[in-house]
C-alpha cells in the first residue's frame, strides 16, 4: 500500500473513533444543545469518512 493510502486509512480510523467518542459524549450530557452538537459533529465525521473512502476507490 502506498504511503499516502496508509495515511488516509489511519485518518479514517481516527475519525471513526472520534465520531464514536462524540456519540458517547452526546448520550452522557444532559445539555440538549451540546447533545445535538456532539451528535451532528459525529455525523459530519462519518460523512468525511465516506468521502475519504470514495477518494481511495477512485485511486484503484
């Protein structure tokens, strides 16, 4: 695997982990605004993951 491909794969894993952490934070907070913000950022990170995966497929 090319070095940059591994960098992207590592970034994907970090984003997925961060999204999971943010979902946990959303579940644990009682503040509705914070809960919604954490959940939205988690969704945004997952969208980034999908874009990165599509870009990697384009390199194949």
